[in-house]
C-alpha cells in the first residue's frame, strides 16, 4: 500500500468543493506563486516551522536534540540546518509549541480511516473529500490509491490542482475523480513565469484535454491587484475559457492569510500584502465573466 506525506487535514471545510468536506493537503508543489497561502506545502520533504514569538528559550529542544543542531541565542532557539535531520523530536518537548514539524507520513489505509470519521457530514451535506496541496498530482501513486479507495466507499472526490503535471497523471485518476478544482492564474506566459515560476502552456493544454474528456471542472481564478486583474489579462482569460466545458468559475480575491507563515519557514514574502482588489473591481470582473454563461461565484 502506498504512503504519502500529508501537510494538513482540514475538517468541516466548505470552500473546497460542494457540501462539507475533509480537505487533505498533500506536501510538494512545482509552483512558487508569490501569493501562496500554503508556502509550507511547496517543499516535498518534511519542514520545520518556527514561531519566534512563542519561544521562551527554555532549552528543552536543545537538550533533546541528538544532532546538536539547536542553540539558544539571545533567549531564542535557533537551528543549524546543516545538522538538523528533521526528526521532529524537538517539537515533542517544546512547551509553547514554538516548533512544529510540517508533514506527516500516512499509509492509504490510515488516511482513509481519518476521512471516514466525517462520513456523516458528507451524507447530510452532499460533501466528501478534497485532495489539495501543494500539488496533489506530485504524489500521483498515493493520490490514485486514495481516490480509488474513497470511490469504493462512495465518498465524493475532488482534486484541487494547479494543472501543472503530465497529462498521464490526470488520465490515471479521471475515473476516480468527481470534480476538478483547476487553477488559472495568468494567461500571459511571461507574467506566469515571473509570478508563478513556470510556463502556463502545460496548464492550458491539460485543461483543454480534461474538458474534451468531459471531466467536471470548476475553474478557480485568484484575483490579485496589480498582477492579474488588468483588463487585458481578464479579457484573454475569458476568451480562453470560452471553449472550455466548465461547471463553475470561482473568482478568488487575494488575501494575505498566509503571509506570516513565510517568516516561520524562513522564506521571503514577495508581495506587499495590499493586493486585495476593491469590491468595485470584483463587481466589474463578475459582469465580464457572466458573458460565459457559466455559474460564477465569488470566493471558494
């Protein structure tokens, strides 16, 4: 049975597909979006998250670290990356939970057991399980097995994807996936490379192919002021989606909820935090997208 690395399990989610859902965030992503609100999902491997404001410099973590990777400097625990093996032992003895290990290995059987705990909510709300990330197709063997097991239990399945994957991976999971949440971030390839880190050609090609196979698709479009909310990009996005068979389009106004996470994993947040579009801008975009004769929703 396959094993996967899970970043987080979010229960009672109502923004990741229909009904009440359990959202499984798998670790690892080939993209590096400037506004990513799960930056701890980008690295496939386990990762240490440190809350500087919680650390009281008690030294428990230092005493328990068998690698000698932790020191107390100016009353705060610091870690030498070259010595740390990410065993997570220090997190077990941190009295204020200032140190968290991001990522936990699950077998498919173990994760299915967690999912099934919420079955009553799926049945009453028309919900199910959503596999997100990161990019869940990066762990394709584990994802395929989980989707198959869920379908055997008659659990509605959704995959939240960036679209940046070999199409063979989509073909492997198509029969087990009830709904794809598919991100469209920018139509200009150069801008896509700048703000997302990769070309958008594969993403567009895969969306067209999924549509041709009659997959159920919700397009999800983040709206970031000064990056992709200009008239040219919006018009090009609408024209591209005009030939795509979509069940719904979700416009997702930028938020900075993940901004503080960057400091905790020692990464730079490249935006100012002021990129939320105005209500007027969103209203204008809503009217524009309504010409597609597809259900349009603001938010997840």
